[in-house]
C-alpha cells in the first residue's frame, strides 16, 4: 500500500457518520465513546474541523494541547502551506 493511502486509511478509517435524533441530539456510538474514554461523568470538548467534528474527553484534550507551542504550531502551518497566509 502506498504511503498516502495508508495515511488516509489511518486518519479517516475510524470516522462514523451519525445523524441528529428528532430532538437534535447527537448520539455518539458506543465504540467511539469507549475509544475516546468518554463516560457519562466526563466533560467533553467539541472541536470543529471543516465539515467534521472531533469530540474529546476534556482531560485528554487538555493534556494533548500542552505539547503545542507557538514555534511548533508555526511549523505545522508551514507543513500545510498556511505560513504565507499567516505571516502576510
């Protein structure tokens, strides 16, 4: 398998399409709640990314965000071609 196909498989392979119920609620499938370590007693964070949402257990999200600094975030913008837009 080529690298780009393997990457997309890992990134997009776990996605699940869900619909709102009649009360406009979003039911997160059990396997995704278990994978994300979300239980009824946890707070969650909802992150928008274009046409998709990521739902994180709040403590895990907070820990994940500690690794990002201004320097490595600028490096990430370069990787996706946004550094020219940001730096003007």
